[in-house]
C-alpha cells in the first residue's frame, strides 16, 4: 500500500533566491537588468550633466537653417541655400541609391558565383573560389580605395579628350570614361514619348502574362509552349513599333566636352562607381557562399530524382534545386543586404555624398551639433535596416517550405 | 567607422569632462605633458619630419606653450586631427589646445563654445590650378571641379564665392590635405582650394611646383588662431599670453639667441617684465617667473618661427604680408605686458 500525500509545502525563504535552482536564474536575470538600467541611467545623466555644464543644449533648430555647402551628386534639386534638412534628404537618397544598386548587383554576382563554385568544370570552380576568397578576405574599405584609386589614376582626365590628337577618345562617340566618372547619353523625352513608355510597360506585363499562361497550359494539358522567343518578341516588337509610329520621340543627349568637364548626358560619378562596385563584389563573395550553402543543403536525392525524370541540368537547377535552396539562402541574404546598406556609410572616404557625409559630416561640422546629428543618423540607419528586414522577411515567408 | 569614433569620443567626453573642468593648467602640470591637436600633415605648419619629429609653425606654438607651462618644449604629445575630428577632440578633453590653422569664426567661438586666444596667422582662401589650364582668375573657373576639405570654413566660402559670381562648380569633398593633393595631381579635380598658406605649403611638396599657380583672388578672411575650451579662463590666459609673448618678443627684438643675455636684466622695463626680471607677471598666470623666456627659447620669437617654417627662405616661401608687426605695416599687435 502506498499513500500519496502532498509534499510538505515549503516556506519561501530569502536564501532560496540563491540556493534553489528554481529561483536562482530569475535572481541573476533581475540583477543583470538592474545593472543594465543603472548603467544606462548613469551614462544618460552624466551626458545631461556635462552638456549642462558646458552650456550646450539639445536642439534640432539647425535643420531648418541654410546648409551653405554644395553637394556633387543630387537626385533632387538642391543648392547651397537650401536647408540642412534638405541636404540630409539628398544624402538619404544617395545612400538609398548606392545601397539599392549594390544589393542588386551583389545578388546577381553572388548567385552566379555560388552556382559556378559547384560546377563540374575544374577551371570555373577554382576561378570562383579564387574570387570568393580574395574578395571576402580583404576589408571592403580597402576595396573601395583600390577601385577609386584605379579610377582616378588610370582613367584619362577630361583634358585628355581635348585637341586634334587627343590621347583619349569617347567610346562610340557616346560614352566618355574619365577619372571623374562615366558620362553616358541621357534620354530626351519628346512629345508622345509617354506612349512609347506606356507600350513598354504593357509589353513587360505581357511577357509575364504569357509565361504564366504557358505554365498554366503545361500543368492543365501537358502542352509545352515555347517561351524564350515569344518572350523576346513581346518585349521588343511593340515598343519598337510604337517608337517609330510616334516618330522617334525619344532622343539622346550626348555628353560633350565643354569648358573644364563634359556637359550633357548623365554623369555616373567616380565615387558612386567605386562604392557601388566595391560593395557589390565584396558582398557578392559572401552571397556566393550563402548560395553554395543553400544548394548543398538540398539533398542529393532531389537532383537524382529530377534527373531520373529526364530533366536537363539547367532545369534541375532552376525548377528543383534553387526553389528549395532559397529557404536556406534568404535569411543570411537579409543580413548581407543590411551589411551593404550600413557599409555604404564608408562613402565619405571617396567623397560620395551619402547621409553620413552630409548630415553626419559637413552639417555636423558646420553646426557643431554632434549629438543631434549622430542621433538622427542612428535613427535613419535603424529605420532603413528594419524596413529592409521587414520586406525580406515577408519574401522569406513566401519561399518557406509549405507544410500541408 | 566614423560613427563609432565619434560615439567613443562622446562617451569619453562624458567621463572626461568632469576631470577636465578641474582646470586644464593643473591637469597639464600634473600630467607633465601638453596634449596639442595639430593637422594630420601640412608641411610648414605641422608635419613630422624624416625622424618622425613634428615640425612647423603650429607645432612651435604648441612647443612654446609646453615650455612656458612645463619648462620643456618637447613635453608635447601631438594629436593629429582632421577638419572633422578637431572640435570633438578639443571639446572632449582629448587635447588641451588646438593649434591647427583653424579659422576664428563667430559660430565656433560662441556656438561651439571655444575660446580663440589670438590670431597667429592672417590668411585668406585661394585657388591652386595647373598652369596648363590657362586660367588666370578664379572667376574663369565656371564649371570646374574643385577639391575641398570637408568640415572647413573654406567649404562655405567656396559656395558663397561661386554663388555671388553666378558661376557653377562641382565640389569633390576630401578629408585630409594629403588626399586633396593626390586627387588634384591625379586630375580628379581642376582646382584645389584651401587657405592660401596651405596651398603654398602643398605646392612646395609637388614634384614640379612651377607647373601650378595660385590664382590672385583671395576670396575670404581666414584669421587662423589656436583655441582652447570655453570656460577655463586661466588656461585660456596662459595660451593667449604665451602667443602674445612670442609676438611681443619679436617687436622688442628678443630672440632665442639673445634671450639668455637679456634675461639678466636690461634697460627696457617692458623686456624685463616680459622675461620676469621685473614684476610678477608669471606668478599671476600661475607659472614660473621665467615662463616667457622658456617659451622664446623653445622655438624663437614669432618672427623666427615664421622664418624657420614658412618664410621666404623655406620651400613654402610665404612673405610676411599681413603677418608683419604693426610697426612694419602688418596686423600683429601684442597688448602691452604690464
């Protein structure tokens, strides 16, 4: 016979906070939180006290005063009489521009390099591992400097394009590569050009619609429609027709050497190129490793099964392996995008006017509002990083393994 | 990277400010070393020589202050600062004195809470261009690409100059003078602009200085002055009167060569007061009686420092111009020592 009785209810004693494993971890956590809060409070009050003693105050009024300096790359109209806030906005747009360009290029580069690293071809495989190891093991700062140095030292200056026997010439009379940047023709939108643009947008939608229809037809009836050639045709033919029917409304503004520099066309500045390229190849190397890891995480049986069904290697990669690999690839990819955005703050090194260079550099120096500017900078990078995370997490959840 | 440095500086400021407010003079004496902020390298003003020893016009101001306070002109820790980091370094207490061809402006004095102790070089902003461009006036620079150090007054002057002349330009922001020199020589910019003295100094280091000209326009007033933190008046006085002592010494013909002899006592009561054989000026500053004598011995009087580092016999070759004594038609005018 056994009797089941409640264990004697134990009285809670203070010493149990340390001796009893049930409470001990809570005790230590509480202590840690108190220490953390106390140290933050100490630092905060210290800052407030020192600011008060130095006679400084926290004020954001400087944002509405004229900035007084010029910026070499502005995506929105700006002159030196605009406010510091507008200068910051110019910087934000420049940061977003280079981040976006670098993210896109790094992804393409990374996916190619990652897939090719697993190639059967010895040379291709080794070349790709050479790329990965060289680029990810040298700091991005050095890469930015190297690429910028190569641009400014080895490219011809605008002066070299001048004269009868100039030492440099433009590519196809349209593109000028100088040590200050690359000048390309700019489109000139004449009357009726909107029709061409509209047709172009419609044909892009048309390509997607056609491919979707082809897939649906394949699934429903098993009939395989050709996709490559019709896609190319839908993409180009209507736009070209519209272009000529409307009487060639879109012209090109070619860059030409006037005075000290090339005028006209679009200038892609050397700082932007250096930063864009360096961030792309550097982060591309990391993404390549992510892609390789993702592909290798897909079990070999999947490839073999697909091959047994008669799929060709390209199709196996695109239809079977990559969709499953994406589940593994995307989470670290988010981190790489965040890295690109944050690493773009190295821009000032080559004189690219990003947010760190305008708000955190010139504005901070000219107004002396260090704390305010740094707080705003931190806020900006935090917000932008959280936004990227959010978007990528949504994408991640769409590629996740759907369990039924 | 820049951010973390700054945050570090801010948190250091938080910790250090309490100490720094105890009195910089006492701190320097207790430390036995003067922390002096200088440029990262501008030949003639502040640059390490082949032996790694700092030399230059601003460096000698630091050495004079160190000699006056500590009796030893070599008891200086030189802290290289860029146009961006200099004010944070001073405000945080990392340096006691900033002698880095810094322009004395209203907002830096009043809003940034610094104390400019007196002008040690009257300068103005100019343009350096290659001769082959064929430009003879800054007003012909319409559409040019101009290299400019960020975080400086020259950046704002440049914008004002081009706006008031209704011409356009493209700025290439750079961090340090060395970087500017490299960009300019590589042709990444058509013109380089900074204080005319800095241009002369930069040009002197070129392989072929004669291939480059400094345009005649001086587009701004740039009174370059050493500065200290606002609110520590004792320390401000020490630095101010050390600088004045160097200027007064030149006016009174006290040089590093004859200062020992004159310190024995002279007919001129002002020299006697300056060198501490008469009156108690040193004691009033909280220094030894022979403070000025030590300061002058360290690098010479103002004229000697000028001639040695940036004068006409040096590669930089600057004329005294505005920086001559008031008795010679210049602007240097030390208040009386009494």
